[in-house]
């Protein structure tokens, strides 16, 4: 078994008597003219690189003597075998303090220092983080997040990287699904609004029909129009009414009545469809908003579950085991507990578990998390109310803005209409506070 450790070209090749019997990655003659990796073909190792073995101090000194200055990390990476670029950067920084001048007569001493660093028995395994995100792991890195062993550092780094990749991929798929659904709903709504606009002159057609009927004795067949007093107008101003000269006056009146009745039926049919389309679009936007606020796989699992319950995603063929409820985002300030829902399902659960005197908050005209202050019968200080409003503004579509209006009221004034979608409520007796978005991580539990 040959293990070829070459970055993205790494491979495992199994041979018998020098002949390849299998490989993790195979390549045919058409793909690689220099080296074929295919069952039945004699195995040939990768072409040697023109790099010095760092275990050979003499070869190491020879290479360092040729360093003419500049980026030492890049020089070491290009000239020494078996070292990754991050390790070369670490050597350049920690062993030589970011040196960029030639070694000259000090090449032998420099070679010894590099050898001692690479082959030292001392280990301080650590994960390097930037902005809370795992960027790399090292065998020896005193300023990183310490680990008990190299294996632990490696496992922590790759587990986080794979989890982040899986999270990003799942969120991208859900976002694509919801974005596509939103486009369809917007198109449907646009068609309904267009049909509604086509009925804008409905009342005018009814009035024209009635004015023609009221003045039918003044009209005759063959007229292409008439000017009649509009007694529906407060000033009784005359109005011009187009006529079809091929029709009798009564038939012209009936033509306007028919158009009016058709538009009336259209509006009656469009109204509930429009209301449903607006509700569906608002719900889809709320799901996209919740998706944007998702922080981990558990958040996505709850969103996925809600989408299945709403019929947007197909049900699972095999019923999954009931997962434990994901906890609310929890904060504490001045002895008061503040809770924020992560998605529509959690928002409903937060409402169900609240007492009538608890304070409920939601951004005005933005999709946001439902936020609740547990009062336990006590008066809520202004500082606690403002912090809760800032948290609510942060977990909303207005996160990038400032002075976000946040409505608040007691829980008893918040109602969930029967058969309404998850996360939808109506509320009364509210007040509004302006708040700048702030996650308040110092209050988070």
C-alpha cells in the first residue's frame, strides 16, 4: 500500500508484485500522460521534487545559503520537502521573527534551528482561531486553543470544518427552495394584481349603464357617443359615454352592465386569492428570515421540520425519532430572563409557554424573532426593556439598520388566530420603542 501525501493530489494505491490492483483515485492514459494509476498497470512513484530533506542538515544548510532575502516562508515551502506552507510561515515567524534578509554565514546555525524546531519532541497541540472560526491546527502553537493531543487538535479542526460545510450546504439548499417558492408566489400575486387593476373602472361601467338607461329616450341607434349629466357626481358634471353605433341604446346599457358584472365577479374571486397569496408570500419571507438567523444544524433541523409540516418539503418516508426541543436563545439582565425564538415554531412555543403578564416584543414592519421578558409579576425596568428591544432588532430583517421600531405589550394582548401559519400573531394595546440592533452576547446564557 502506497500512501502519497501530496495535498489535493493525495492518494492511496494498492499493489501486488509491483502491479496496481486498486487506487483511491484512478487516472487513465488520456487524463495523465506522465503517470497512469489504473488496475493492471505497473506502479511508478510520483516524480521526485527538487526539494531538500529537512532531516539532512547539510542539504538544509546548502538551501538556506541560497536564500537571497524576501519571503522566507515561501522559500522554505519551495525548497524543503514535507512541510506545509502554514508550518513554513510558523517557522519564519517564531524561529526567525519574520526575517527577510539573506542568512549568509549564519546558514549553518539557521539550519540547526529549523531542524530542532521540526524534530523537537516537545508538543503544544493547538487549534488556531480567527473570529471564533477554526482556521488551522498545529503540533506546536503556544498562542492557539490548547488541546491534549495532536489527534484532538486535528479532530476538532476537521470536525468543525465539516460541520460548517454541511451547515452551509443544507442552508443553501433550503434557501434555494424558499427563494424559488418566493418567485412563484410573487409572480402569482402580480397576475392577481393585474386582474384587479383590469377591474379599476368597474363602478364607471355601472354608472354608464345606469345613465344610458335613465336617458334612453334621448338616444338612438347609430350614435357613437353621448354626453349625459352624471347625477352620481356632486357637481352633476356632464360625462361623455362611448357607444357602439351598431347597437340600440338598451343594448349599449346592457353591454356596460355585463362588463360591470363580469368585473364584480372577477374581484370577488380575486380577493380571497390575493389574501392567500399575500399570506403565503409573507410566510415564505418569514422562513427566509429565520433561515438567515440560523446558527447551527439544530436550527436548520427545526426549520426543515416546519417546512415539512407546512407541505413545502415532502414528508420523511421513515418517521424520524422525536428530537429534543432546541432551547430558546436565552439572556439575563438585572435578574430578568429574556428569551428569543429561533424560528416560527419556536416563536409559537415561546408564546404558549409565556404568562399573561410577561412582556412580548416584535419588530414593527420587519420579520423578526419573538422576544419575551419573563416578569414573574415584577415591573420591568427601562434598561431591561431596551436590552430586549435591541435583541429583537438584532434578530430581525432590520439588523443592518438603526433606530428599529419594536412593538411591545403584555403577553395577554397577543393572540394567535385559529389555523394561522406558524409564527403569525395579532396584538393590541402595544407601545413602540426605537432600538439599535445589539445581540448583547455579554448577557447570553
